């Protein structure tokens, strides 16, 4: 079975000084494809490629170079809990303008009534091009979400707040992530 997931990040970088403006726009789109067993047991897993597309609308939001790398996912479900992790590494660009970044995305969802859930899904990153003591960003936090429909289209919306307990030089102290997913389900 092939599982696909595409990340289309719209990023807002707040003012960093009184003279600087707000940067916002599209970052690098990242399609991911996982090969997974059709009949999984208690743990669903997959491995495959992820791509890095040159779609950033500003140099502060991403690098406009082609790239890619390996990706893995593993998850399990027990009652109201769904938990697991996504791990990948992207390589993009060459010479002095390039990316070599690992992402670790542990996640835990606890389902409540009426489509509501609580969630923690931080995105931990390691910039392998940075100095050893400046390469990790480690956010801690969580939020809430809801599954709902508009007409017959299922959607998933959520918001999470994270405190960055470790960050890169010039990195953020906190993050606010919002997400809206269109869900396309195949019915048998």
C-alpha cells in the first residue's frame, strides 16, 4: 500500500526588530510517500522518499532548490489514543546554500466526543549544517483539534502552541501552529 502525505507550509515570521517587517508566504512544499504493508498488525509502519520542492516565496521562508531524502513512519492505536512518529532527512541544494535537516515528529492524539481531540505533535529539527551546539530545535507543547464536514468533504482542523526549550541561533522562543487538512478517503 502507498500512503501519501504532502506538507504545504504557509509561514509567518514575526518582526525581529523595530525596523524589520513581517515575512510571510509559502515555504518549500514537501510531498512524502510511504510503502506500507496492506495488512498491518498493531503497529502500522512505512518507509519511502520525501521530496523538497523549490516553492519558497522568500529566502527567509525556505531555499529554492530541489531535494529529497528518506522518510519513515510508525504508529499504533489503542482505544482513544493514536501515537507514533515520523522521521525524515532532507538534502537540498549544493555548496554554500544547501539544506541537510532531520525532522522528528512524535505525535499523540487522544480522541474525545463529537470529533474533538487533544494533541501534541511537535516538530523537532536538527540542522546538520550548523555548529554542534546550534543545530537542534526542540519544542514542547500541544493543543486541540476537531474533525468535521463541510457538505460531504471531511476536514481536520487543529491549533497547537509550543515553547522551544532548545533552539538554534536566531531561532524562535515559541511556535503557534495551525493546520487545516482536507481528508480524501477511499471507500470499499
